[in-house]
């Protein structure tokens, strides 16, 4: 019933560092060093296409959690008047009281992953939910030879807990993986979440969907940039003055290109099968179009764009 913005950190390896846009890091397993460009990806995950709205560089003096408030202010300066989103989702690394306060001060809601980095909240949430057996919603997905069942347990008994006056709802999602043939339980995993939305703001299935949609920032954005667009292997700018800032600029251009292709793939195309076009096929089509285009195909495009803008 409202837009959801997922925010997640990403580190891109580069050959240069300036301790401003790129930080110097030592390899963990082999000798040598490399540069690391750290950014906060903000992705609109509630639409048919997962669109990247920003990639905010993280300064060396802070981390993902410490930079969230600045990134959020920049997002609202750029997009606030469009009312694209009301819910901010993030993993447990960004779950702090200061970040929750900041989200609510902007009249937005948060859905944060919860782990032992917030020991008091986590202990109370597990005490309240870990032994419950009656779930309020469930989904099942066949993955190869297994079926993954996700069950939702939810409570509002921790509303306004401790120094979290805006906390309304706590959630546990239990993931059960069974073998399709034998029925054997292969794994059981529990994840916890805290949210400022009241418990009745969403149905059980919508709560599960919001939690699952958050990971589109990883699967659709980060996965595509790393595996398909090969971001770590194709920085394009490798050395020289301004190489690190230049790398960030190229990353932003890459995200604009990704947005255009994601919108074409998932929104512009009408057929459901076309909307499932593999990324490799989509990029091949774009490549063929670019190398085959002649002057008559592009003549006048810029003048028409300028005329539209001026009018």
C-alpha cells in the first residue's frame, strides 16, 4: 500500500585509493593492498522494476550505519516531493536508535533487521517470539530439489520498548528447507525484525513481502552490477589524479544505465515472458543496437530532447 526504499551497503574494489572516495585496504589472505569504494545503495523495491535512486559514497571516518542519516537527507532533498516511499528497510548493520529516530523525524517508517548488535532488543524479541508455534502467514518456494517455507510470527507487545518510543511491531521469520523427495528437514533459520508500523498496517502476507522485497537491493542491484556488469573488473578508470572520484562517477553512470534497462525489461515490455528476459540477452540486444545504429537512426534525437526540455 506504499513505497518501500531498501538501503544497503556495497563495497567495490578498485586499484587506487585517496582516503576520500576510496579507502586503502590490505588483502586478508594474500600480500598487497587495494582500494575500496564504499557506498550506500538506495533502491526502490516496491515497484515492478527495482530502481536505484542513489549510491552515496561513505566517508572514511564513518561506516554504513553512521552515514545513513546523511544519505537519507540527500534522498529526501532529491525525491521528497515525489512521495515515492514511506518505508525504509535496512539490515541489522544499520539498526540503531539514532537511525530509527532520524527516519521517524522525516515522517517515514523503518523496518530494520535485528541481531545481537542490539542485545537488549534482540533478547526481548527472542524471548517473546522464539517459542511461538502458530504463524500468521506462510509462503513456500521450490528451489531445485528443495522447498523453502517461510513462516511469520508477529507481535505488538514490545511497542514503545525502552528508549524506542516509535517501535510498534517485532517480527520473526522462520525459514524451513525440506527435501522435496524425502521430506527431510535440511535447515531451520530464524530472522528477527523491528518496525515502526503498527501491527495492523499490513496483512501477514504483506509483512512477508516487505521483508522479502528488501533483498531486491542485493539480488537485483548489487547482483546485476557485480555478475552482469562486472563492476569490480570494469572500473574503466584505474590510475592518475582524480581516479577515485572518477570511479565513483562511472559507478553512478552505470547505475543510470542499469535503471534504464531495468525499466525497459520489467515495465516497458508488455509480455510476461519478455519481462523475464535474462540480463545477458538484454545487454546483447543493447550492444547490437549500438553497433548497428546509423546516422539516420539517431539524427534529430538530441534536438527533439532539447526542444521538449525548453518547452
